[in-house]
C-alpha cells in the first residue's frame, strides 16, 4: 500500500503538472460492452515464455501457416536496481528487467497479454503498445492497481519493431518511463525480412538493446542519493527530470551491463540483427569497426532498408533494427554516438567476435616503433 507520505508527494506532483489524456475513461476502463466479440476460435494458440534482455524468446523468422494467437504474461515489479557502482534507482519494471522483455509475433497475429500488478507494488501501472490500434495503445484498457491483473488482446497489423511503455497518465508517464518501464515488440512480416531488393534475408543471432536515460538526484556533497521507496524518490527525481539532463545514459539497465564478462558474443560470418529501443530520447547507434548492412532506421519492415550506414538515428519513443554480418574477429564497441553519453554516462556495449582475421580487409603494415623526429625536421628544412 502507498504510504501516506508517498501519496502526498505524488498527489502534489499530479496537482502541479498539466495532465495528458487520462488512460481510463470510465469506471473500470473503456465501455466496450456494445462491441461484438471477435470469433477467433479457429486460430491456433501458442504461449511464449519471455526472457530477459539482451536475449529474445524462441521464435520463427518466417510464419508457419496462418495467423495465431500468441500468449504472453508479464508481471510488473517495483524494485531498487543498481545502475552504476555508485548509483541506485527505485525502478519500475516489466518482468523485473530494464528494458522489459521483447515480444515477437508475425504480422496478422493476435497478441494476448496477461498483465499482473502484484499487491506488494505501490503504484498503478498499464501498458501502451505503439504497435496496437485503439485505446491509447492498450493503455485505456490495462490500467491496474496493486493486486489486480488484466488481459489485453490486439491484432498486430503493422510489421516492424515498436516501443511499449507504461503510461498511467499525467506526470506519472515520464516518471514511470524514466524509471525503467519500456520495452520492444517485434512484428515480423509473415514471409520474413527482405533486403533492399526485396530478397529474403535471415539473421543468425539477435541482440536486444534498450537504452535508458536516468535522472538520479545528488546530495549536497555531490554523491548520488538513495531512497527507501518510490514515493520518497519522486520529488527529487522530478526536479532532476525537468532539467532534461540525465545523470546516466545506459544500455540494458546499468553502466557496463553489456561489457566485460557480459559482452555480447558472435562469430565471423554470422548475421546479427541488432534491435535498439529508446522510449524517451533520441539516440544514434554506431558499431565501431562495423556498419549497418541493412538498417530499418524507423523500425518498419515493410519499408525498404537503408544500406551501409555508419550511424543510424532512433527517434525517442521508437525502436529500430540493423542487420550486420561480422567480417573480422575482435572486440567491437556498440555505442550511442553522442560520445559524451557513450563514454561519460554509460551508453556503451561490447561485442566479442571469434574467427580468422582477414588481412585483405585490414592489415597493420608497421607495428608501433620509435622514429627520428629530429631527422624528419632537418630533412624538411629548405
């Protein structure tokens, strides 16, 4: 149950800020009682078990037969997470991970999500699918209090990668999103991905990278503050958020989450589909030492992909996809190419690639060695 102090703080924030459209339009949600239910009894049902990023649950790249009803279940977890060696966040999460897990279906499938808000949580939550049509992306039909659950079904009518996020109304929306409540759903074309010529293309691996901007307050000594619960954190966090200057910009929930022992792995010759989501701010992914062979920068697979991009642009509130075939072994850095955010604030991942080096693509002709700089100067004089 929300503490009286937390309720007062959050209520004060609500009263002070302009409201967006409220996700629930009547008691109990939207009135759909006059709508005839869809008869989907003839469709096959399949249940997918969600997995934590950067992994993605098992799926087919080309649809097997006609449309299906694809069932998912997610629990909302409010919990403290460590986002850097010296910083903690009172996070709000889908299924306990930041970002929330990726869901994969095919165009024409029906997504059926069971969403649960355990009684141990403090907040109302919902889910807004950018891939869905109607009712604020499902937000109008999924707002639930602690101890409640709901079930939403929508038809995946457009192919691509799309953001989903929590959107409970007013100033709660940016707070919940910047506290970790966002993720991606991928709607594949039924016949799979196509290159710029319309020819089929497949991937050997998939990397799912969620980029988050966090706003952690500091104390009078400059140290990051730590809070016992969300209600205590809200006023200070709101003040930092409204300055639009993040304290951290990270991949998959914390600084270093995809580096060192947690680095992503691939092999020379493998085609890797890199999915990048940013629910709040613009970003610009770049693979140092590689390229985007095929890039769906706007994330929509029915549009022809761009070819051979060095850096691509992901709009805030969207997801994008890039396919790259690794050609050389070694350690690659995948970064937000605002290098201040990559190096100083945390938006860096590593990819360790195994295989044989190809000197035709790159070769060191002279190893680092001293040279006579004075001689170079003397011979350059007239």
